[in-house]
C-alpha cells in the first residue's frame, strides 16, 4: 500500500466555511468503507459448462471480428468483392478462431 517513501495517502482539506468540509484524497485510498468483492453465484456443477460456453462465445467473437476485417478489405479491392471472397473469408476466419463448426 505504501510506496518507497513510506507515503500511504495524500489528503487535501478544502473548506469554504469555518466548520470544514470533506477531505479530498489525492493519492492512495480513502478511509471510507471498502467494498467486499462479490462472489459469482453459480453451482459447482455448472462451472465447466459455463467455461465451455463462454470460451465458445469468445472464439465466435474473434471469428466475427476477423471476418468483418476480411469482408471490408475484399470490398475495397474488387467490385462486389465480398461476395466473390465470401467462402475464402469465412473459412479463414473460422479456422483462425479455433476451427469452429457452423452447426
């Protein structure tokens, strides 16, 4: 929590009235309540299934991003290039995403 100078926090006291205002923490953590880290509410039996589904979603996201990039470059190179290069672009995007099957 402290850096090499032993400094934990820097607090500036600003106030317009004689009573004083709230302190502003510039560096470090404030003295307020710390939030508890929330746990994921999920049964242990569903954990492997969730990992598989989430991994598949990430691979699909990667494949669609790669396809969009190839689609736009094909369109810039040739007239109606996206339709001419569709099979090649789709197969390359899916193979780079881990060889996913369509269905």
